């Protein structure tokens, strides 16, 4: 082996080691950059509701859960207490939502909108790319709803009446039958719930 071969191998080996170090440093730098960006995205999203999210038409996006609940309460304050107009066979009645057992679960509505703190990439992606248009979570007190529907049935329904023939002496009295009209309790409950907040 000549002296020239040994002197050329030494710089090649040194160059390879230096090149390997550069590649390693670049990979470590990229990993730190990616990790730092991911941590920054997590800190920015926190427990905030995804940007652009609305619940029953109220913008709650980009807020913490507590702020979103307050915004939702303020945005739905009038609609959640407004009477529901009910029309039955030409007769219009107004139903008080509170008496019908209808209420908004504000915390559950915000939770359904996705305002939880998480390291999951999907959660972070949702936060930055925008949320959905969601319905509010509505709770129904079944006993109160049944009482309200019963009142509507009494106010708007007509009882059926059987026909009758009455013979008195040489006179015949005919009573025509009357078809009854009633409200389907299940359909009425579903209709009241659907009309709430509209």
C-alpha cells in the first residue's frame, strides 16, 4: 500500500464522519422543529372549541369551554324562553318552553362541539380547520311535557260521539255521529321539541 493511498483515505473517512454528523444534526433539528410546532399547536388549541363552530346559530368557535358556555347562554337567552306557537285545526295556542319541560344543556352542547384538551392530531386539525354547525343539546322533562301535551289535547281535541236513534211515541229523533279529533301525544311532543329554539 502506498503512502498516497493512506493519506487519501484519512480525509475521506473524516469527511464521511463529518457528513454523518451533519445528517444527524439535520434530522435532530427537524425532529425538534416538528415537535416544537406540534407543542405550539397544542398550546394554541388548548381546550378551545374549534374555530368557526356554531351551536344553534351562535358562534362559539375559538373560545374556551367556559367562555363558549357563556356565549351560548347569551346567544340563546331570548330564543330559549320564547313561547312556542302551536296551531291545531285553526286554533293557535302558545306553549311556554319551561312549563313544557324544555331546556338547553349548555355545557353538553359545548362539549359536543369538541372543546376538549387533547394531543390527538385529529383534534388539533379540527381546531385549526374549523368546526361544524351543530344543534344545541336539548333536555326534556317527560312529566312536564306530558302535562303540556295533555292540556293541548283538552283545548284542541273533540271527543267522538256515537250516533243514536230515539223513538218517543210516534216520533223518531236521530242524533248524527261525530268523528272525534285528537292530537297524537308522541307526535305533539316531538313537534314541540323540534320547534324549540327555532
